[in-house]
C-alpha cells in the first residue's frame, strides 16, 4: 500500500478505440463485470505489450468474451501512477483482502446468501478465469475501507497471477504468468502512448 509508484501498462482493444484515445477524443472505460480478477476498473498488463496484443487477438476470435467488438487488434500504452495501491504482492494488502473475505463471508451468512464462486471460463479451464469470488471480495474490501474505516480509497489494484500450463516439465513457472493493474481512479492514468511492438 505504497504511494506514487509509476508503471507502464498496456491495454488490448480495437484499433478504432485506441486511435480515438491517442487522439485525446476519449478515455478507456472501467469494466464492471462480476468476474473481473481485481475488481472493477480499467485493466492493464504491466510491462507486457505482447500480452495485451495476445488478449486483443483472443477477443477478436472470441467476441462473446468481450464487452466491445474487436475487429483489428491494437495495443495502447499508459503511464500509470499507482498512487494508493492495493498491491497483492505485499503482505499488508494480502491481509486486508483476507479480512475483507472473512467479513463478507459473515455478512453473506447473516443474510442467508451464498458466496459467489470462481468458475471456469471454458471447458478444461484449470485457472478458473471467471473470478466472481475474487472480484466480490476485492470490491467488498474497497467498500469496507471507504465506508466502515473511512480511509482514503484505493487508486489502483495490482496483482501477480500464475496462469497457464507449466513452461517446461515439472516447472512451477507457468507459461502465462503476468502482473495486472486495475485502475480505479482514471486520474491515475497520466498519459497514453503508442507502444513499439
């Protein structure tokens, strides 16, 4: 939960959207899907324009998995000030998220509700790509922090994800390991740029 660390983020989108953003005509829009891995916000691949491009290419081939249609895969870069960051690579943030889960679990039980579950995104998905529980817990952590604790809201969420198949036999290094950044406050995006791929 440190402040003022700048990172480069990369977002896969349709070329028409990317060009409008680079021209200053619009900004990226927050995702509010119930399965967003890091809660609601604008998503970036940290330091990996190639992963952003692969994601845009995937969405071109699987349009039902995207909010907007991608016909021409494109990558836009962003300079992001993480600001007050819920950083899931450090102990304090992980503790906060765990407390959020315990509090949410109790609130759901008290109200006779069933907790959301992480689910496969497709047949054979061992990574459980539809992260409904994770999304709910992180969104709950934001609400708890702002309403109950009356603390400054988080500007961003950052998490490392071990994803995909082993890179080689018996490896614990996975082929799609990455760091994602979810920007909750659009003012944390200090500028956009056209990356060299």
